[in-house]
C-alpha cells in the first residue's frame, strides 16, 4: 500500500497557505527540518520565527502574534508542544481564546528508537481537556493537507497531531475533511470500529479480515477528537450495538475515553478501547512497538470478536 | 516635563491609590502591595506616554500594554476606568460573580486589556509576539510590558528575553517592578535574582534603572527607551511594595491581603493628608 509523509503534507500546505495569505506566520522550536516548517521558512524568512529550544516562549509568542491578527502555526514534537508548554497553551492560548494553530509531529509510539521520553502518548488527553481547544488527528497525508487548509480558515485554537512515520494512504484527492465530523470509510452492521491516526489503516485491515470470518464491521475515521461527532457515535451504536475504539495513545483520556463519554450518557453499548495501557513507551522500531503494545490489525480483530460475545444478542438485529 | 504636568500625574496617582484600596476592601481579597507599587508606572504610561483611545479601544495604531504581573490587576483596572474604558462603578464589582473585572486581567471581559495574564512569566513572550506582528505590519505602535521581580524567577521570562534580543525587538519596552518582596518573603531570601541589571545586559538588553515612584525619571526613561534601536530595553524600576500607605509599605503580609474596613479608613486618611 502506498505510504506518504504527514510531515511533508504539512510542509506543503503551509507553503501554499503562506503564498495565499500574508498573515500566516510559522514558529518552530529547533525542529524545523523534522516538522517540515523549513519549507515555509525558506520561502518566507520574514514570517518564520525559529524560537530555539524554548517551547513555552514559542507558544506565548504565537499567542501575541494571534492577539495582533496574525494566524500563527507553531510546530515541534508532540510531547514538547503539549507537555512542556501545556500551561502556556492553557493560559496564553486557550484561556485567551486566541487563534493559534499547534501542529505537532511525532505523536504516539511510532517515534520509535528515541524511546519513551520522546513518545507522546498523552497529548490528545492533554489538549482535549482544555476548553475551546479543537483536537485533530489526521489519518493520512491527504487528510493532513485538508486539515491544515481547514484550520487556517477556522477561528480558534487547534491542536493537530501528526506523526514521524509515513502513513498508508486512506483517501484519494476527492476527500473533503470537515472539522467535527467523523467519516465512515466502510459500512458494516455487526460492530463499529472507531479509529484515529495510523490506527485507521490498521482498522481497515482488521475489517477485511473480520469480513472473511463473517463479521461485518463499520469503520469510522474519527479525525476530529474534539469537538467529537456525537451523532455519528450514537448512530453507530444504534446500528451495530457494540463499539471498538483504536488509537496510538493511552486508553486513558484519548479517543476511547471521548467515545465512552458520549455513549455512557446517551446510548450505552459494550465498548472495548484499544490503545496503550497505563504505562510509558520504550525504544524500538515503530512496527515492533506497534506489535508490542498490541496496536496491530490482529489485536483489533481479537477485540472485535470478544466484544461480539459480550453484545446482547437482541441488539444485533437493530438497524 | 512641566511641573504642572507632574503635579497632575501625582494627583491622579493619589486617586488611583484610593480606588485600589476601596476596590480591594470591597472585594475582600486581592493583591494590595504589588498594586500600590506600580501606580506611578501605570499612570505615567496611560496618562502621558502611551497612544491609546478609550473611545476606540482597538484602533490599530495604539500602543499596547501587557500586565505580565497580572496580580496588579486592581491598579490596571483603576487606571483603565479613569481613562474612560469603563464606568468607575465597575471597579467595585472586582472579583465578584458576573463582574467584568476578573481577579486577574482577562481580555475577554475587560476593554483595554490586550491579553490575559495572571499565571506568571508569560507576558513577555506575548508582548514579543505582539511587537513582532506590529513590526511585520509596519505599525508605529510600541509595546509596554510590566513584569514583577519575583516573576523573573520563571524560566520562560529568560526564554523570552533571549527572543527579544535575538529578533532585535526594539518596539518593545519592559518595565520591571523591583519592589523586593514576593509572597514568601524578600526576593533575595526566597530565590535571589541579582545582579538583575547585569543579567538583562548579558541577555542583550539595554538596561535603565530608575526610581519607580518618580514621574520625571519614569517618563525620561520611557522616552530614552523609544530612541534605542536594534535591541529591546528594560527599565528596572526600584519601587516600594505597598507604596503610599505607611503601614503597608515593605510588609510581605500585604502581598495578597485586602485592607479591612479599619485599615481602609486609616489608609485613605493618610493618603488625603499627604
């Protein structure tokens, strides 16, 4: 399957935005080669600010730029953006209600060899908890590009989680991202699997295999984690009666939690969350780590099968 | 500066101090000492130095002010109100539910407040961002940011100090309210920040040191700062915490305590007699 870089998609989109709108400003914290903001920096040196290894100051400066009508995009690795600068994002960006876009690379454990210190497995939770903050996790490079164009038009603070590794392409050029809307990428009746980021691809793989076993799985790419698409979650619960969530993030506080929050208050059905248990990441190759942390298609298949056993039989027929 | 103008500013400062004390007394909580120490600095900025227009709050050419030491909000509110940003009656709703005057400055509620502050150490970064945006837009406006002395213990302040020098942000002027006290005691005892002037110089800033209660010195320094090109300027203003009320001066206890009714009466009497 063809893979593409989310980071390069981001870099290209920024460059195009920079050409269209002179209010686009880009900041980075000494990782512009890695996050690909360097592409923007090269063409628009006056609108690019390398802040050095100083994430807190980067966020505050971005807030000041936004307070003066600019549209700042601030980038670094996910753990430093959301962890080191969390309180700056809270006070100077979210509390202020300022139009700052935080676009991080290196979300999740697929950071790989650098190890647990560099693997952001809490970032979705950290950003989702902040009032007014939108949280988006693109599933492939095509969606990343769309997300960047969309959030440049949207007024308000946004966190976008990208990745170090290339993701298999899910979409073609016809795809149209909508903030706050999940997208159904495969229809099914027995179970719904709601995934985000790289796990969307793994979920599609799992769904094909489940079909061979006679299980029809509805697959949803929930790229906007906040505001979450409640209607689609509830509709899916009504149709399939059981939901698996899958994310490259802790099972605490991320997509799985967000889905459970909706279901428990509105339409409770059996749920299984796939993600990283209550522990930190470790060094290793991305593929090895995905297997080690049980984030592979086979893990989703197993979870789906087990969950179907828990599903009250009568619910299966409701459609 | 004409003597008459200085006298006018002094009279305003006295009224501002009285308003601060009444506000805090009515709120029954808030930061007395650090509000009183910045009165002359704020009065000099808003009643003499800065270009701003309370009837057109967001006009683009205005100078910007960021109160990085957000706990001095009562002083800022009293000044903004007297400038005409909002009715004086609102001052006495400080910190109450539904008030436009939050415990710490909040741009969502209060006209004249540019960005929210209160969590220390973040104002200089935001001021840098504002100044960079103004420079990109080729605006003549200047940015003023007021820091506390205890506040510079925050690491982010020094990140921002590097940024301002690195990007030669000379449309920005920081003022440091060096009153020597923080919540737990004397700054030098809690976590020494000296040599303060040398630190800022080493970070690439032009450093001016003044008596922060002397209008002539404040206004001279603000004028000088405007002429310094190619690097940012910081005015280290030596001040007295609780300034203007003898029994609040240099008293660590009044960092975060509001005057009670008896203290208020005594304080107002003392201010009137001077």
